[in-house]
């Protein structure tokens, strides 16, 4: 290829050149070239800590990750963007806490566990492997394959059954977000749901049952994830956990005043306890825009009501033609965040809590996506922005996966040492 650019990935070359709209010759004259970025991705582990999946994942052609799809993350896009792996998420939305709903939540959770195992064990084992430990992450990548890890979003999937923590761990779950939108039996949410009769602080943070859950997660070696939880729950959970905690997909409250984001004090506590904050590329958490947030929530409620769905049934709502059309109009009216604004959050976190406590998440297919990093094929653009701001390759290796793997290793170590 002209201009001395060497592409080291076996991928669609055009996707690499999408970075900031550069042509090959333009890229070679830039301070940070496409080849610079791609070579770094060839050497470091790039791990996205939060990618949502549909309940029809692997079961319907539209959700077949082996092919190019309308999903923001599939295997062709991961290859094109030089993304090594991701935590694929077993998410179940909060509903009223009844025995029937607990059973339904478990059924949906198991369907998603099975889908991820089906992807790695039956459909594409030669292209992607399921990792149960940090070393397996490295081994799978060294084998030339992509890597999948499993995370749980919303401890609601265990209901009130403590034994399910170990059950889900044995199925591959390596972190669990204690709550989601709406309180559950473990702790209070950052966003209570009036529809469920939630009061501002039902448990005052972590419930007595939640304390048992955190202890059990420590015992088996499952990372405690404090994204989505109330400030009281976050502080209590981080201090209760014998192992470092993570924020799997959160933003900086000082830059975007949203209840889902972490305050400076929360960030400092997380770091002081050895944890890691995975900054999230979700526009509403990257820049504060209350009008957009309200319009988006109203659109969700409207589509849900029209179809007889729950207002938090995101995976159904976001697949409707109405959502895609009307949400695109929202993007035009309220411009979404950019890669530069996302990396502003990384900069802030690094300066406040240190390079060893910061990571990256997309929340793709769960609402995530910003201008310049709207799907996995554009992952290189994040690295390019980091390089342009003076981050070294060693820094980038920590941010893109090294810090999260270190915390995971520490969680494993503490679990082993506490075993009888």
C-alpha cells in the first residue's frame, strides 16, 4: 500500500482508515498514524468490560455474532477494530420482587448464559473462546482468537437465593453488578423506580442479604461491581468487600452530573481499595444533557406502552423501527458525545485516582455509542485519541485491559486464600 502504511490485522483496511476520516496518505503524515494505532493494538490486550446481548443472541440470524450484523459488537467488527475481547453481559431488567418474577429472571439469565456458551463452544470455537481466568484471557488471545468473558448486570437474577452466586460463577460469571435501575433485595439503586413503589433508600445502602451476597462473591471469586448502585450502597459495598471492587461502566460525576456517575469521593474510595473504574462511552454519562435524557426516557416509555412492554425492556425497545427512527432524530437535536469528550473523562479519572485504576467500557447494544466509537469496528479511534494526548503504550495497555485483569487476579487470589 502507498505511503508506507503497514496493516498488521487481517481485516477490512477501510475500517482502520475510518479513524478521523483519514485516507492512507493523510494518516502517514499525521502525528499519530493509523499504523501507530494498529501496531499498539497488535501488542496490548484490548478488553471492553461491558457489552450487552439480546435474549435471542446466537439463536436468530440478526443476533448471530459470527456475521456482520446490525449489532454494535460481532466478530467481524471486533476484528476490524482490533478489539481482543469483551465481557458479554447477562442482563435482566428489574421487575417487582415476587417468586414468579424471580423464576422468570433466572430463566432469562440462563438463556443468555447458554447463548454465550453456544457462541464459544458450538458455533465459533475457532474464532472466540470463553475465559474463566485472566490467564485464560491471555492464552486465548495468544491462540489468535477473540475472547469472551461473562458478566452479570443486576443481582436481581439471584432473587433471594444465595446459592445462585456460586451457580452463576460456575457458568462463567466473573462479575455481578449488584443492582440496576430500581432497588432489589441486595441494595439500593442509583435510580429508584417509582413504578415498583421504590422509596429513595429502601435499605440505606446494602441490605443484610446484600452483605451475605458480597461475602459469597468474595468467597467464590466474583468481582463486585458497583455501577448503577446508590452512593450509600457503593461506599458500603466497597468497604464490605474483602477484594477490590470494580465499576464496570460508569462516568465522572464532576463532568456529567448524572446519578449513574461517580463522585470524586467515590472514585477515590474505589482506587484506595485497589479497584478500577471502567469509563463508559454512553453519551448521557459522558456529557450532561438533561433535556436529551428526558426526551430519551419519554421515547422509551412511549414505545414500551405502545407494545405492552415494561419501560426497562431495553433490548426489545431498541430494536424497534420506531426507536431507530425517532432516536436518530434525538441525535440530530441533541448531538451525542464524541471520542474526545469520552477521553476527557479518562483524563479526569487518571489525574484524580491514577493510571492504575482506570479502564474502558462501551455499553454497546445497551445504549452505548458515541461519535467516533459507535461500534466495535471503531475501537481504534479511542487508542488514537489517547496517543494524541501523550499516553504511552504502557499506559494504554493498563487502560485497555491491564488494570481490570489485575483486579480480577487479586479477586481470584483472595478467593483461593479464603478457601478451607
